[in-house]
C-alpha cells in the first residue's frame, strides 16, 4: 500500500478507536450502568467526542488528503484505495465546515432539550418543550447554512444520514408512494381488523429471550462476534467488526415486541458483521447510510420475518416454546395476527403498510418548519391535521401525538425520518433482486436455510461497507435508480392475498 495512504489510515484508525470507545460507553449506559454513573459518563463521552473532533479536523489530515489526490485519481473509482481516500475526504470536508463552537452549542442544547422532553411527554406538556424546539429549529437552519449552495435547506441535514439524497428527490419518491399507499390502506381499513389477542397473553421473559436468540442465530447473526442484552430502547452497535452487539426489550404481555425487535436489530448487526474484515477501523467499515441500514433491518424483520415461508419453519418451534398460549392457534390465524394492519397513532407500533404514512407526514412537517411555512407553536395542530387526513385518526393528546418521537427533541429538525421509508423501499428492491438471482430463496427460507440470501446480501451490499452510496448500490444491483415498484408489488401481493383485495 502507498506509504502516504498508510499514514492516513493510521490517523483515521485512532479516530475510529476513540469513536468505538465512546460507543462502548454509550452501550454500557443503555444496558448495565447504575443511574449514579450518569453525570461522569456524560463528561467522559463529551471528552472522547472532543478528542475525536480535534483529530477529524486536524489540518494535517487535509494536507495528507490533498497529497493523495493524484494517487486517488490514478486508481479505479471502486478500488479499495481510491474509495478509502474518497470517503475520508468527504468526512474531513464535512467536519471542517462546521465551527467547533457551534457543535458544542448544538450538543449542549439538544442534551437540555432531551431532558425537558423526557418530562414533557408523560405530562402531555408541549408548551414546556416548545421554546427548546424553536431553538432546535434555529440551530438546524444554522447547521444547514455551514453547507452553502444547497437547493433546499433540508438537503445538508438529509445528506448527513442519507448521503446523496435531497429534499426534492425524497419528496418526489414519497409523493408517488403516498398515491399508491393511501388507497391500499383504505381498502384494508374497510375490512375487519385481524384478531391478535392471543399475542397478548402472558409470555414469560426467559422463553421469549431464548426463542429470539435461537431465531437470529439461525438467520446468521454470529454470536462469537456479537451478543444480546436488554435495554429500554433497542438498538444495534459496533465496537469493531469482531464485536457487533444487539439489544432488545421484552414485554411479557406482547409476543411481537421482543420477537420482531430482535430480528430487526439482528438485521442491522448482520450488515455490520458482513463488512470485509480487512476494512477494520477504516472509514469504510460502517454501513453506508441510514436508508440502507434500515433496508437490512426491515428486510429481515418484515420481508423475511413476517413471511409465510419463515413461519412454516419457525411456527412449530414457537408453538413448542409456548404450548399453552399457541398450541390451539392455527398457522393462518398466527400469520394474520403478525401482519395485522390498523390505522394507529404510534409510529413505532405501526404495521408495514401504514408505517410509511407516519414517516411521510413527519418528513413534510420538517420541511414546512425549515422553510418557515409552519411555526413551532402551530406544530401540534398541523400534526393532528395530517393524522386525520392520512390515517383517519387523531390523538386526543400531544403525548401520543407530536411528542411521541425523541428525534426532534434530541437532534436536528430535518433528516431524521426519511431513512425509515427509504429503508422499506430499498429493502424490497434488494430482496427482489436477490430472489431473481436465486429463485430458490423462498423455499430455502421454508426449510430454515438463510445462507443463500445472506450470502447474496453480503456479496452485493454488506462487504462493501461505505464504499458505495445508497444510490450507487441500487444502480449496481438493479441497473437502475431507486424505485418504489418492488415495494408496491410486495405489499399488493402479500396484503392482496391476506385481505382478498
Ligand atoms: Zn432500525
């Protein structure tokens, strides 16, 4: 390897180590840390964050990247070395554009705002967070303005999470999806809601955890490079390619929560575990965008985990684990229950058909706030209006309305939500491409075999890490741009059959 590139990677490796140490401290905070550790942990994370930021913006790094430019240009775009330099330059240029004093202000504010929201939500008290949200909106605009030349003020914020995506393209894709989804949701909503009462019997925690672990082991999540622990708000995290962890939350009166949550997080984790080991500690050793990451969690959770084929294999095992609860429940009744569609208030509990309506209205409200078409004080009313229009249901309070998601209260307004729906769209596109390349995949899933599917995902997506952006991956895999058609085909065929549409 080129000597200069080696020196660059050594520096970037140190940044990676600081970030990994911070990730471990955060994981501990969310799993085992006693409450008394809170203040010191916040300080430790701030120190690590500051050290990493100093290293990320070191002018010496800029000089090295500049010297490597001719070398990069002499290499093919998709070579490892050119990709390492390209992605490192993108990270560097993004990091140096934002003033360190702004970032300090921003983190201090979002930490305060989060604390206020934690109290405001159960108290149904939007008024107390409103001034914080107003400041968040100002700061979000200020952050965007460090990246002049944008077409829409949300673009730089969207680009942080979903590189290469813009408000205009996302808006167009969402509008098209909405046109297709709304009639589908209406048609389903005019029919009786599936009965899922038996999913809400008592399911002891130990058995739930054991079943979930067995399921994700079968899918291919590797436990010699991972583990699972309990937490309040489940997530997946990585400290190295040899240590990618998942967390879960068990509700003893709700079988779906831990089961599908565990498969979801394992989907994120298998993506990270599938990155080529020789990219360890380099800027390429991460998933490429929030949309592609969600495409993997949702592919495993929904396209695989809520499919008939999957349960042909797993349902007898689930019945054996819970004979009293499920022994008398037929396969079809179970399949209908786990795919119940219902117009509901809470995004995180929504089914895969209505879920995107929750995301799209949040995305539109973000744009309206950033554009100044909507004031923060008018947000609860606008929120209720959109729920009425899109889902035909309105929360009587703000607790399960505008206060329900942490995103705006602990981060930017803009860029927070589009990844979820992009993930649904991309997941279907990738799954369709995998099944076209290997028509045996559905019958393999019925036998509890997942190697072909996971192998295809690894070959085409996982191994590359951040080498390609979401748009580049879709182009390479499907030969065309992002398209909602595979997702619509999937929903129409699955729910058309379930509801005889
Ligand atoms: Zn996720």
